[in-house]
């Protein structure tokens, strides 16, 4: 499951935001085509933010990427000026990704600079990585990016950064090459062919199945177990996954299991590292 946090507002003007959306669209189409070829499912969520945070696509709705791209075509994602509430955007992304329990979880954060409302996002991002096993890729745009903050958010030693929004085109080309796709035209052709048979309907809101009243009463005094986290490598090279049990919002029990360490970084991660500065 992937959560994409795209910033607008601050120094991100309307035209810059359109370039940002174009890059996200290319990224989603690459993900869809590669997942289709590999026979795997990708679940995507999209959050846009400035001062306020807006969930544009909820991964729990299990929308196909074909129908998500239709939202781009229909210009459904509005530009809203404001400040930079990165902490709030990460909280929204975590809530979405936690709900998509059975997927490998990756969050891509795109921002033009230092967060200036909502508090520092570093502590919360660390919690996402270490407790929930959510990989965070931080992509900085323009020279005003706070490199230390992006490193703190991603937990990585390198920072992927582009100096101007026009360089989104270059970054998209790098992603195409890393995934062995010859051109944008080849990508669009493959994506359209894949979507021809997609008869699903885009859903903005998702139904939640509540427990029956007698089940709720029976479990009232018991903690609620969350999903197992992704497999995370610790300092001693042992990989573990864990889950927590919460009662009234507090963690009352934790379970840990050793697991098979994840393989090499994805082509997407590798491509971003090529662009790092």
C-alpha cells in the first residue's frame, strides 16, 4: 500500500502544483503497469496538504489506479493556498496505511520546504517507521528545503531533492528508465491497454463494517490487536515485525516475531537515490 503526500501552498504556486500532479500521475501509472505485469495488487492513497490536510484518495476504498488517474483527468484535485503542515499530512497518511493492514507500506512525501505549522514531523515520522514499519521517502523541491528535516522524516542518509519544479520531468524520466520503460508514450500505451478492461467505479468514501452489539460487549474489556507491521531490520541485522494491543487508546501489550529480512530496495527507491544530492 502506498500513501502519497503532495504539498501545495506556501511557495508552491498553482502552476508548480500542476507539475507536481503530473509527476505523481506518471509515478502511479508506472506502479500500475509494473504491478499488472508482476500479477500483484497495489493499493494507493493520496493526501494533499497546505495548512489543512485533505484525503483525496482513501486506500481502504481499493480504487484501481485506472480510476484514480481518471480523477487527474477530470481535474478533481484542487489547489488550496496555505502554510506547510507536514506533521498533519503524515498523521493522515499513517491512519490510511494502518487501515490497509495486509500490504507492504510506503509513504512518499513531496514538499517544497520546512514545515511551519502543526509541529515538527520528525518524531511522528520516526514512530511510523519504527513502530508501524512504514517506509518513508521524502522528496524535497526548491532550494528552501530543510535537508535535516527530510533526513529526520525518512531516516535515510541521502536526500532526494530537485531545485525547481520543472525538474519533475527529469525525475519522471529517471523513473521510466529505472523500470525499463522506453518512453512516456510507451507507458501511456501500456497503461491504457491495461485499463480497457477496468469496469470498476471510483469511490471517495468507504464503508466500515462495525462489530455486532453482542460482540462489542464481549470484547469491551479486552484490548484490540493491530495488524503486524512490515518486517524491519534492526541494528544487530535481525529483522523483526511486531503488533500492539490497545485498550482505550493506550498500548497494553506488544508482540514481536523474527521474520525474513526484506530484499534489496525497489527500483523506485533506487531511482530516487540516483537523483539525491
